[in-house]
């Protein structure tokens, strides 16, 4: 999730004239000054585009064959490695049992997870961040408004994307005053199976490496790694100056039966930018009968890992 705060963008009607002038060279400014980087990304994200081409069959990694689960085993047992279990290895078994179930959502197990709860606080950093959050909100990247006691829903649904990869949605809906806001991400396993790739927003122009770790108390710590911007032939690393590091901590409270989550997004030079914290209860459904609801998947899918 690194760098997405200052790389989000708004409607093409505002920047249409600039897009026509800059054309496909606009993203190259990512290696120039921070201001040019922001402008370049705004242009690139909303330039007219064609759907991303599907790679040749040889380029698509075949879906892995999962072990057959005995009838007596729960769908989230260790016999069905989710993308998160695969990335974490033996460390996955150190998580609280409820976290193990939630992060075992996958095609082999056949379960989807929906969480309903309340975010005690949705917050923003200094004033200069807010315009970029508003721009990013047009593509479901971050949340452009702050609030307290905000009703919240998260949808974790597994499916096979256009390129045959097992994908798990992380679609968060914040019921803020006036209108609901979404923060979308879709997660896949890296080709080496050692990390999770997080594609952000409705068009997956931004992608981050995610590193997952079990804490001594059984909670889960997720930290973002390298963040990349992709548009057409352009595939560049987001510079640290305009980037941001995301940290997610999730735990389970046995006394209340609720998951607790805290998210912080921080720029190393400008400080805290965005975050939220609260709790929710989870329910599980059979994805094979429920399917993937319309509007949950992104508009555009990115093949590059």
C-alpha cells in the first residue's frame, strides 16, 4: 500500500486538457520532482485506456492443485492452504484460531467472510492530505472523509481473476454521513509464494507487496513493502519521498467475539496520513452457492505481479 495516498486521482473532466497534452509520457515524471510525480499519475490514471490485454496462455500460472480435504475437516483446516497460509508458512499456525479461519478464506475451502461492525475513528493527517484522499476516493482508494463511530463492512470473497489467479477481495465500506465510501483491494499470492500482492482501487494501477507476521499474542501484523505504479507499458517503483508505509494490526477478542483492527498509513517525511480503528463480527458463507456479487470485482485487472 506504499505510495497510494499521493497517487490517487479524480475525474478526467478536470484533467482532460492536460491528459491530451501529456499523453503516454506523463507517468515518466514519477522520477522527477514530487509535484510532477503527483501530476503525472493524475494524468495517467485517467487517460483514455483500453482493457488490459490477457497474457498468452503460457504466461498464466496454472492454478495450484490443493490437497483433498477429508469430510470431517473444517474448510479452513491446514489441509487447504489459502494464499495467506502459503505466504506465512508455519508462522500462520501461531495466529489466534479465529484469525486462522478468517485468513483461510479461499477457493479450496469454499468460504467467504463478511464482517460488520463500527470503526471508532476514521482519521486524516494534516490538511494537505485531504485533497489527495478526495481524488483517490473516486477510484475507491482510501477514504476521503473522517468520522467517529462509523458503521463498517468488509467483504473477503475468493474468486479466480481474469488471469486464472486465486484472488481474495478486501472491499471495505464505511457508512459515513451523506454517503458510503469504499476502499477496495484485491489480493493474490506472489509467483514465488513468499508474499501477498495487494492491488488497490477499481483499476489496479497501484500494487504493493504485503508482509504478514504472527505476533506473540496471536494477532496478525501486516506491513506494506515496495509499491509500484503500472499503466500500459509503464511499470515503475513509487519514490519513497511521495510514498507511504501502511501497517495493519488485527486481533480477536474472545470475551466479545469481535475482531479488532487498526490501520495506519504514514509517510516517512510528512508523518501520519490516514488510518482507522474499530471492531467487527464475522460471518461465513459458502462462496460456491453465493458467488461473487456484482460490483465487488475491479473494473480493470493487472496481470503483472
